[in-house]
C-alpha cells in the first residue's frame, strides 16, 4: 500500500516537472496562461508627451493589439493620433490635459512604420512626432533569448 502511494507520489512529481518544463519551453508562453489570456496577446507601449516631444518607450511591437499608455508630462494640452504607413488615422487618445494619462487600445494587423503625432496647433512641426514599427507576430518569439 505504501509502495503504491509512493509510486503515485513519484508520478505526481514527474507530472509537475513535465508541466514546469513545458511552461518554460519556447513558443508555449501563450498556453501557460490560457485560462486568463485573451486569444491575442497585447503589447503595452508607453508614450510620453511634452513640449514638444513624443517619446515612445518601444520601437517595435508585434502585429496585434497594442495598448498605448499615454501620459502628458507637459504644461499644455496634447493629443496623440496613430497613423499607419498609408497615412490612415488608426485611432486617437483624445486631448490630454497636463498630468493626464489615458490608454488607447488598437488592433494593428498591418506591418510597417506607424507615426505617433500630436495634432494640436503646430505641435507636430515643432517636434511632436515619433515612429514605431509593427512587426511580424512571430518575430517576438524568435528573439526570446534576449529576455
Ligand atoms: Cu501637442
């Protein structure tokens, strides 16, 4: 009886080890949190607005949902509009007052260089423009070694 219990315990340990190994294997990151994760993972991108600057804390993001966490660190109101490579407006966070912070959630499936601009006054001409690249969704997994 005790031998049988020991065998069961050993099998449980083996299963736990297998699960741990699987969780750390490349390419299954989305599977480990499948119960809570949505179908497509989203990428958070911090954006700071200022006079007269747009600072993006991530130069590239994989295709899919991007959450732009935008903060106005300036003394004037600013907005942020996301424009794709073909010049189409994909979304705006709206006008942010000083110290205001808001998240813009966009699904960006088309690869290429996107522009992030403030459209108030002549702010874009004065420097409120940044670029970021939407890359192939699989690129992120391929470069996992550098985490
Ligand atoms: Cu502005």
